[in-house]
């Protein structure tokens, strides 16, 4: 067998070519600056439109099946979106605003309580074991100094965060591009796969359509399932917080709902502010918050998620942890949010490529 026909030689040449291409792209990155700027500009509108598309498509498809004209079904989807935001603004937003204002006003008092707790631990450290005394002695003074010195920074930081969130929401409302993109997605979305398949030979078009269909189903299952699961978790948290009388229950439940879209880490992030607020309100509240979070996550993990999302993604929990840690290190919060659907789609494509390779190999051997 000639050297060029050996598998190891082909693999080595492929790796060298990939590294060479990566080197050349790095050296000529400045040439792609306009492309990067364009991508960053349209990224958010397309992501928002894509999420709304997958949330609205079941309604438009159902209406079309009921012989409703497509333009009317799209109009119904738009009206549903407007109605949803109207209800949120009229009913939920005022309560959230009041709770946020109260939280910001009470933040200095909360910091004072934490400082007094540290001072109490210092004064009564003789009641604790030796290793606890050492820990209190070495860390409490530093924590107290940080809290008192950075109080203004904490308050301004909270205000700036909420200001950013408010500005982000307003941007979404006034982003003119999103309604147009969503309209054409709903109008021509069904023809996307056949149009892409036209670029491939006729013998491969059925396989391409199958890949695109599986990719579409995977993305749809993830987006629709994640939104529904997050809403259920937020509702369960709000009910639990309301029952125990936790302050800022709606704000904390909404925070838990939004962080739930972060795979694996979301529940742990959601419980931190609720636990701190409960600890300052009444120490026994912290125990109740922990119990509520455990119950909510058990219901979500064992009942809600299997029923809504099913086994569509089929990703092992250990794989999810590795993906989250790696993407978080490389791309931050954006990578953490998008790594799971990206991996699921890549898995679909690779599985079809492997299947196609096996079929071609069998055909060649016969």
C-alpha cells in the first residue's frame, strides 16, 4: 500500500492542514473585522427572533391545520406575544418594581445586620471549637471591612445591574428588526429545509432533509422545553416563598426562573440571593428556603422535565458538567447558555455523518 493511502498518513495531513488554516486565520483576523461586527450586530435580534419563532410555531401550525390563512395565524401569534407582555407589564411589573425599590432601600440595613453578625461571632468565638475560632478570627475582620468600605459600591452595583436589565428589556421592545425577522421565519420557515437541500445532489437530498429535520426538532425541544420548565420552576418557587412569607418573593422567584435556563448551575445560582435574604430576615427562613429549593428541583427533575423535554437531547449529566465548565471558561455566561443546544445539534449532525459513512462503507465492500 502506498504511503498516501494509509489512514495514519491521511489523518496527519488533515491535522496539519487544520492547524495551518487556524494559523492563517489568526494572522489575517483583521480582514474579518467587518464580518465580526456584522455578526455581533445581528446576533441578538436573530437569537430573540429564533426563540420567539419556536415558541410561536406550534400555534401557527395548529391554526394552519385548522384551515386558518397563514397570514392570520401569524397575526394571532403576534397578538399572543403582545398580550403576554401587556399582562406582564400591567400585573407583574409594578410588584417587581416595588420589591426592587424596597430591596435597594433595605440593602444598607442588610449589610449592617451582616456586620453585626460578624461582630457577634467575634465576641463569642470562645463558645466555638478551636478551628472555628481560628477561622472567625482570620476572616471576620476582613469581611467586615469589605462590607463597610464597599457599601456604596454594592448599592450602585445593584442599581446598575437592574438598570442594565431594564435597558435590555426596553431594547428588546424597541428593536424594530425582531418583528420583521420573526415574520419571515414564521412565513417561510417551512421552506427552509427544502431550499437548503436543493444545493445537494438528488441522491443525498433525503438524507439532508432528515438531518435538518432532526436538528430542527432538537432545537425546538430544547427552547420550548426550557421555557416551560423555567416557568414551572419560577411558579413553584414563588408559591413556596409566598407561603413562608419570604421578603421580595416575586423578585427572587423571577430570578430563579431566569437562572434556570443555565444548565446544571442555574438552581445553585438561584438559591444564593434567596438564602441570604432569608438568613437576614429570620435564620429559620434559610432552612425553609433550602427545603423549598430541594422540593422544586425534585419536582422539576423527576416530573416536569421528563414530561416536557423527554429524552430528546440524550446528554449524560457528566457531559453537561464538562461542557459547562469548558464553555464558561472560554466564553463566559453566553457560552454556558448556548453550549448545550449547540452540542445537541452537533451530536445530531455527527450521528448522521457516522451513519452515512457506515452505509457507504458497506456499499463499497459489497
